């Protein structure tokens, strides 16, 4: 019996060794599979890392969207970014013609409207009467109606922006944001100086021309402009920190600031 038990042990051990070998073989194959899969995964990870780093590139004004999306992504953005060169050139040419008429030729708006109406009414009136003598159909004069929806959309958008600007001015006037207060005061001061150099129409025309030139140039050269703007912003923040430490920190705080800190 003892010999029989001794003889049966090697068989059991060999069976267990076979089972263990199978498990080890499965583990090694799974490890090899993962090792063979890992090289395929690593390039993807390495490929995604540059894109994530590229997405974290500093952009002007902290924007995260393309320039076209910043301008709304619709037809106005197409006009400002010259997606359709004919429409953009027509709009800019029309604005230039209006500026030349009113600024250089010193034409007046009411006079221009009256002259245009006189010419159109005279041409249509004479044409309508002349068709009775030459036996032709009278000219088709279309009915012109001002659509309601675009006017309401423009009015609603203006209302939202005006309310937002008024809320910002109220926030600044309440003494909560010293940085914004100084920025707005500096901006208004610069605008008043520019306004003393030219009238409102010229200022509006300059702004219109800048809207048709600066965004498209920035979109074309944004990879070169953004690093320079980043350096400029760092320098401005550094100078503001010095100014804050030497001047602003010595200004006595109001009761609102003290309560907010407590």
C-alpha cells in the first residue's frame, strides 16, 4: 500500500505540474498579449500628449474658440474675416463712400436721403407715364416692408449688451474691483483724446476699418502674435504688481472690503 501511494504521488505531482504549466502559459500569453498591445497603445498616448499640450497654448484675451467662433460664426463673422471677399469688399467700399460723402465732401444725411428719394421718384414717375405712349408695360415697383423678426433680434441683442455694460459699470462704481476701475478710466481717457482729434463719424469709420482688417490679420498670424502678446501681458502684470505694492496697497480700504475679508 505504501508503495502504491508512493507510486501515485509522482502522477499527482505531474498532473499538478501540467495544470500549473497551463496556468503559467496562459498568464505568460496574456502578458505577451498585453505587451504586444502596449506598443500600439503607447504611440496613441504619445500622439495625444502633444495635442493636449498644443491645446494649452496661451491665446490672446484667454480665448478658447477659433476667431470665427468668437465673432459669432455667422454671416457677420464671414464678412469681418473675408470669407466672401466680394461681400466684404462691398461692405467696406460702401462704408468708405459714406465717410467720403459726409466727412470729405461735407454732405448731410437728410440732404442725401432727400436727393436719393427725388431721383428715384422722378425716374419711376417719368417711366410710368412714358410707357403709355410707347405701349409697354409700366415698371414693376416692389412693395417694401421692414421685417419684424430681424429688427426684434437686433433690438434684443442690443438690450442684452447694454444691460450687461450697465451692470459692469455699476459693479465698478461700487468700489469692488479696483483693477477694472483703473482699466475703464484709462480706456475712457484714451477714447476722449481720440475723440478730440476726430468727430464721431470718423471714429466710427476707423473702428469699422479696424474690424475688417485686424481680425483677419490676427487669424492669419495668430501663432506669431500670441507669444508676443503673452510676453506683453506678463510684463503688464509685473508692472501692475509693482504699482499695486507701492501705490494701491496704501489706499485705505472701504468698509465693504473689510467685511468681505472677515
